[in-house]
């Protein structure tokens, strides 16, 4: 394997990675690795991972990594930040861990303006356990537990994480939604998020991602379906004036 194109922050002995072929996690983590290497912050960072597909990043980087229980990566890295304030604390999780079992932790971290970075991968399903319906599954979407499409009656609309968090977050917090369809934008957004956390504020980035295994799509159709998701989850940064920037 050619290691020359890998970020210095990668743990090379763990490559190839454990994610499914085509998974958006690998695309996202590549951008994060580039940012960590370019900023030279690997020794300062603590990388907290959740249960779900995100746990497959447990040895992705050559940085301090801790795995939490499902939905608990945010309170774990908040605790680390409190006892080691010079650390850059980052919590990495899926939409289930963030918006279902872990939503209370996400909300209160944003409300307190905890100076951490929270990255959420949104592929509109519980991918690790077989592609079940998740809070982000949109009405009509077919999953393994909504074979005829999700019904909005009784299950509601798709959960809009950044919009919800923005409504209660401190005005100095950084909140954004990006997509694996534009890796360069992911990279620049991660830089902004890390800078915001280093200045003492909460930073939250949702990444719209592809899931070929559970979507049962090839490469082309995965990104075509991602366009459908992008139309339902607007790509934007959120500012204190509540407008896109």
C-alpha cells in the first residue's frame, strides 16, 4: 500500500480500514486526518467515538482515542476537556447516537457552549445493525424496518439536527451541515470547527454521507440518492443572525 498519500495522523498499521466499500465514513475521516496533520494537532487531540459504524474508527488515527457507550461520546469528551482544558476534544458519532439515545447530551453541550467539536455522520439509517429506520429517515424512505417507506404519521418528519441545535446553542457556537459530495468543503469546515473550539466555543458539524451497503446502491446510484438527501437536509453554515453564510 502506498502510504505517501495518507495523512501523517493516520495509524498506517490499521489500513486498509474496516468500513464497508464506498462508505462515507472513510471519506470524512480522510478530510479530518488531513486537517489534523496540516494543523499539527495530533498530540493535542482526543478523539471520542460512539457505538455504531463510528466505532470502526477506533484505531483509524495515531492519536489518543476513547470509545464510549452508545450516545455517550459527547459527555465523555466534555469530561476530558474539563480535566485537560488544553486538549482539543472531538466527539465522532452517527445520527442514531447523536439524535436518538444521545440527543440530551448533544443539546446540553451546545446549551452550555462546551468547547468541543461534535461531528455527526448522517446516512439516514442505523447502518451498523442492518439499515433500520432512524430519526433522520425521511417520509417515504425505504429501510429494513420501513419496507413500504417511512410513514410520517406516527414517526414524524426527518430530524434536522443542526437546525435544532442552532435554536438553543450559544450565539458564538459554530454549526454547519456539509456532504461527502464535496470533500474539500468538509475539510475547510472542520478547520473552522476546530478553530471555534480552540477559541472556547462549541462546534457542531453534520456530514451527509452515503451508505451503499444498506442502501443497496452502486457508486453512481449512491451519489444520486445523496442528492435526494441533500435536498431535504440543506447544506449551510449557521450564523448568529440565523441566516446561511
